């Protein structure tokens, strides 16, 4: 036995009761089984980490590069080609705001676009310009600086009031008393 080292022979177990302090690097070549809490101060790098149970973070969670934050096998949050994506493979994607009196707000520096498939337009709100509503990827209603433009047939169950302009095969303007 030397005063600067401890060596156990013949597969002997080593057990420490109380606190152990390592002032330099501790190297383990086998598995480590910790049956209690682990308190780590400073930087810790783990190649793979499996966590069972609740995890609490008191600071930021940084995910570098093109890696994904995966929730099960069917929902991901990730970056790709400069875009941020929420990818949901099963069920509905629901934004639920149950706070009384608060709105769901979506901000965009350019356009806000809703598609029913990868390319089929449903709603496009253009910055400082028109809002467009589509049916089956065909523009049907568009706002402009003077009102709205409707493409197709317009119908009303209670009639129309006011000035009507445009083309019509037959039109009746009813004036209410």
C-alpha cells in the first residue's frame, strides 16, 4: 500500500460510508449505479442520457445544430433550412388557451399563411395589404383598400342592403322601410 494510491485486488468490492471527495479526474471503466441523488456543479457532458421520471431545468435547454426535440415518436420541434417546424404525425395539433379573456396571437413580419396541405392555400393575410380566403385552392374572397372582391356566387338568406355593383344576370335590390 502506498500513501498516494489505493488498489483493490481479486475483484474485491470497495465501499465508502459518508462523503467521498475526488480532487482530480475519477475514471470508471464499468457501469456506475447510483441509488440516490447526484449533484454536479460545473459543466457535465454526457454522450447519451436516459431519464425516467420528471426532469426539472432551472436554466435554458440548448439543442445545437439540426437536432430535434422529440416527444414520443410522432411530434417534433426542430430547425431545418432556416425554418422552425412543429411536426405532428398523429392526431390533431391543438393550441389551447384556457385563460379567461386572453387571445391566441400569431405575429409575422411578412405574410401569415394557412394551408390545408403542403401547397393548397386556405387563408393568406398579406402584410399591409389584402386578406385572401380560398376554397379548394381557388381565391374566393379578397379584401382591398375599398372593400371586398368576391369571386363566384354570392348568396344571402336575408337579402342585401345598400349599393350593389358588378355583374348579375338578375338582381333585385330590396329597400327596407
